[in-house]
C-alpha cells in the first residue's frame, strides 16, 4: 500500500521523510494540490454501492483505496497553479480531492478537519489549560481598557499575533515582541490583540510528537541575553538545540492535548522558567522539525516515516476522527 504526501514542491523537510520511506521500500506518491488540474489529475467512480478512485501525478497512478496513510504536510491551495485560476475552480478541486480522500480509509497525519481546528490559537490555549499544561496569563481583546487593566495586573507582557504568519506572499513570520512599560493600548480597538505574561525563561523547548513518540529539544537562554529577545526564532543563535527528557507532567498533558485535538503529529513550543516548569506557548500541527533534527540528531524524520508506513486500518473502517488521532494512551 502507498503513502500519499500532500505538500509543496519546495518542502525539503518532507524530502527527509521520503528518503526513509524509499529506503524501507514503502511506495510513496507526493503531490501538491496546487497542481490540480495540470500536473495532477483525479477520478472517482461511485457505482453499485462501491467506490473506485485514482490519483495521477508525475506519471504515476495510485488507487485511493490503496493508500495506507496520508501526510498533509504543507499543501498548496488546490488548483492555484493553473493558467486561469479562480475561486470556483479552487473550491471544486478542493471538494473533489479532499472529499475522495476522506473516504479512503487511510490513516491521517493530520486529518484536515482536526488540523483546521488546531490552527486556532485561542482554542489551543483553552485545550492546553484543560489538559493540565501550564499556560501564561493571556488576554485576547479589542477593548483598550481591558488591555490597560491586564497590563496593570501583569506589568511584564509580550504581544504576538493571534493567527501566526502574516498572509503575504511569501508568508512573513511576525515576531513575538515585548510590550513597553508605557505602551498606549488605544490601537487594540482596531484588531484583536494577544497579550501574554512574559515568562522569564532559562530555555526554549521544542517538543515534536509523532504518534506516541516524544522527541524534545532544549535551547538554553544565554546568561547575558537581552530580555527583549523573547522570540527564539529571531534571537541570536549562540547556543545549540540539545536533546532533553520530557517531564512527567508535560508528558501527561501533551498526551491529553493530542488525544482531544485528534492529532497524530504536533510541534509544541514551551518556555522553561527558573523552576523548570514548561509553560505552553503553542502547538503547530504541521510545524517544522528539520532544524531540530540537524542540530540534535534526533530521528524525527525516520519516526514520521515509520508512522506513515504502519499498516492501515481494517478494510471498511470509518474514516472519522478515531484514525486521525494519536496512538498514545
């Protein structure tokens, strides 16, 4: 049976996983939904109570019933790389592709429905709280007065986007920034603003979870680090990422989080304080892992490949949330 990878052509992180799948002899088809209806074609037939579907890409034809797993890595928007793209063609192509795949019986990493929900940061924060993960005091508001009162209660704050990257082309990462003590919160009225108590961190933690496997990396904060350098993505890269054990409390909370979220993969970001507490910041359901593997040597790509290569569910099983979720218990 075949592994299907949905991602863009420039995704070198996916290449790391494909290498392991090829080495183990597992058939792989990789395609970008953006190439519908050019370099990618599809067909599905519903006749006499049965379904037969096929995908074609790069000269290869694969049966949808023959898929063991589907990795939704970083796919493009369907049918956008065609001579005359349109919202109508995108919607038609999306309905056709993902509608057929939802009926395949394959295992998902991650199921589109779970992935779409998991992108919402306010939802993440509430789920993390319910899962027993420590969450820094946070306010999301369009009320300037609410922001002022929150700043009085928690004088040391950071501000970050609610949604993540700015939707330009290519997308631009918006850094988390420290809020000045004399900040004017009047502009909060013009758009939702996320304010969060700054964790005086001694390290950043990236926890990559694949099924029931947890691979954590720790990047220590330099003793002379500027307290305004709160975003590890933009801070000076003086110290390396190193493997670290996951505390029991974090293990339990992350397992609960993934089970409730219906995710088989998650890249968690934590801030470790002076007491060793891991404070939940976010969980990216399709987060990068290549940089961690390169620096730490942790076998993340191989672990993903092994998960994707596992035998699929029994024939005829429903393709709902049960199979999109993590296998931890």
